[in-house]
């Protein structure tokens, strides 16, 4: 049951001059309770009670967040917090990651009930289904941002991502019977025939003799030397 305030507090002064205040509320079991305050000064007492009511309402709000299904909570978080602060392409990627790599696995779990074991199961399923390492890591990073903010706001007592590390890339790929190769091993080397075809295309001319491509020689220089566009511009 949801905790709720029954009033914003009452104040009175005792015969000895002290000020007394009391706030009534219902606890999570629906039982009426009260919180008492006292102070020599009325202003000080009012400040204490105002702070208590503020904190009470914040705790109720945060408690409500913890009882929301993860899908509903994360969608709201993306709209409220991420949409204004990131580029649209980044926001679209966040939504796509959540829709395909997160919601299908723990969408109906209440935010406050998600455990580290749930996160590990999600990542393991990604691995077993053959998801690319980068795809799974995007889901991991998004969950990390989401739960970190909820924890900092006090909406959840524990952050399930605090003790979860992303699986090392080599181990991730090994479980899929794939090899993690250095980037240098992935460089494509053209054959002599392919180079001749590229050269022929680069220096192609229209029927009137005008070159099809304005910088044919530059393109072929980059192909043969491995120069980047920026490096070539620096030479020119």
C-alpha cells in the first residue's frame, strides 16, 4: 500500500512556552501514524515540519518509481532526461537498443526488483543469441546510465549495475566460436586485377574526352599509399 500524508501538520504552544507540532500519515500497511516535533521557537518548528513533509513526498514519489515496470520507467527516463540532452541520432539509437536488446528480456520486471543476476542473464542471452559484442555493450551502457540516475535520486535502495562488468570482448567472441582479430588483420588487400579495375574507373573519360572524376590521380594516390583524405589535403 502507498504511504500518504493525512495532513500537512498542526502546531500549538504548551504552557511552558514550547511549540509542539504533529504530522499525521498512513504507513505502507494503511495504519495511521504520527510524527511529532518540538522547538522553543515557532519558526524553527515550522521549518522542521516543512522539511519533513517535503522529504515524505519525495520518498513517496521515489517509491512509486521503484514499483514501475522497467519498460515504462525507462521509456519515461529517455523522454524526460535523454531527449533534451543528446543528439537526435543518439536518442534514436538509445530507443532502438532499449526496444530490441532490453525490453524483450526484463520489460515486466519492477525497477526496484531488478537484480544483478537479471542483468547477467540478459547479457548472457545476448551472447548466446549471437549478438555482436558492440550491440550488447550498448545495452549494458544504457542500463548503467538508467540505474545510476535512479540510485542517485534515491528511487531505488541499490544499484544492480554497480557490481556488473561487461564481459571481456575476447571471452564474448570465444563463446560464439569467433576470433577477436587485431584491426590490422582486417585490412582488405586488393589483388592486381582489382587495382587495374579501380585505375580504369578512376581515369574514365566522357565521350568528349572530359574526365569523369575531377581528382582521379589523387584517388589513386590514396589507394596506393594508404593516405587518408585529411593527410592528402595537407600535402596539397
